[in-house]
C-alpha cells in the first residue's frame, strides 16, 4: 500500500477526532512548538546520514517533519484559521511570485542576481503588507529570525548584508579581522584578571562585587561573540554552512571521546581517575585511525571508526562492518558492500540492474568497468 498526502491529512483528522487519540487532541500551537524544532533538527542531522550513504534516515525524518506541518494545519483548521490546502496554496503562490525569471518575463543571469531579485520582492511584499518605507520596523534584516540558532542567525545576517555590498572583499581581510578579535579578547581577559585582583583586595575590606566586575564580564562575553561572528564570516566566504560544519565537528568529538572511553575501559581505568596524558594518547590514536586507508581498518567501522571485532554491523552506528567494495552499476563508484544506496548517485545498489532488465524504457546502465 502506498499512502498519499491526502491519506496523511485524513489520518491526522482522525487522531484529533473524538474517536481518536487523547494525546493528539490535547496538543496546541504552544505544546507542538518544541516538537517542531526537535524534528527540524533531527532532519537537519539526517542530511549528513544521507550524504554518508544512509538516505532512509533522511526519508524518515522528513516524514516526521511533514507530520508536524500537517498537525499544525489540522489545529489551525479546527480553530477556523486555515487548512493544509491554504498552506500549500500560499507557498505555491509565493514561489511563483519570487521566481519571475522562471514564471515571468524577468531575467537572471546568475545566482547572485536571483538572490538580489528575491530580496527586492520580499521588501515589496512587506511594503504591501503595511510596512511603509522609513518605518523603523522595516529592515533588510527583518526576515532573519531572532529565534534561530545563533550560528545560523549570524550566517543569515551577514549573507543579507553582503547582498547589498556590506562585506569584506577578500577572505584574507576576514582572517585579519579574526586575529583582531583574538587580540581584543585577550585584552579583555587581561583587564578582567586585573579587575578581579583589585576586587578581591576590596572585598577583603568590604564584601560585595563591583560594577567593574560586571562590565568586564560583559566585555569578555561580547568579544567571544565577535570572534565567533568573524569565524562565521570565514565559513560564509568559503561557502561552508557553519551550523553543519560545527555539527560535523561535534560528531567527530563524540566519536573520538567514545574511543577514549573504550580504551580506558579495556584497561579497567575509570574516566575520573585517568590522567590527561592517557586520554590525550587515546585521542591521538582515534585521530590516527580516522586517517588510515579503508583497507587497513579490518576491525574498524568505516563510518565512525569504532572497533567492531567480528560483528557484521557496527554497534555504534549500524554500518556494515568489514565491507568489501562493490562498484555501483550506475556511476561506477566503489561502494562498501552491504550499502543499500550509492553515496555518489543515490541509486539502490541491489535494484539498478534488476530495474534495467524489467523496464524496457529504463535508461542504459553504465558499464562500471
């Protein structure tokens, strides 16, 4: 059975009905909000799973996110505000309006021109909605949510400003700015340390903090923020999404720290009694494992580099262990045996040949040789 979008809408209405689920009936805009954010983050992380050859993770998370959208639309319909069809109609109308180079007579020779047109159309939409020119609330940056994660917000703010020319011209200029911010942070830390010394001496005579303490803490916090903002702009100039980049680093940290934990456990050492030297040695060992060729990782997961012994699947991430490499019949890339999809072209590894045989209209399969 293949369910349709209408089936999902009908299912949601049933869940919210008197004969449906008590929990679903109790949900409101406010109670659904944290779940919407959680599902969006899980879908965001599943994008990396798809890039690593596990597209079904992304499929499932997109389904969860779609369910949240249908859930909100059902609540809105019950409140007499709008229905899911209105949601679809609104986004369809908006996309047609914002792509005049596709659906109208406008021209756009490159991506930059498309984005400039996009911002101009958004500004016109705001004016039509009542935000007049010169209104203090009207700004190019109004479209950037203040509730977005800080890295994402910083990236979007800088991107919008860059579209009107407020930007560094060279990557090297941003590196200079980064070094400048490091210097300012060091100066703020030094000033804070000096103030703390003075405050301790004053507190010995009269308990209680000083205004200088709070001011220096604020300055240090601001300088750390400036440093992060400069780093975000380096990522932007390199066309690297900072939130995704940091997520990859977080994954890497988790992976290497797990190696430390496993290594200490193998020696009957506890984390809280291990020395920094022991942990650092295991950290460097994890780094070295990640850089070794696939052929040398016989007892190591090719995805997360956890030790798998004789297991068929990695106990950490579920990737098939000790994979033999098989060429994709569609694009020729060498793919780990057991993988369901090619990470290069997305074709199902076990289905492409069968599909070509069964369907006389299928495109010819490339010779992987």
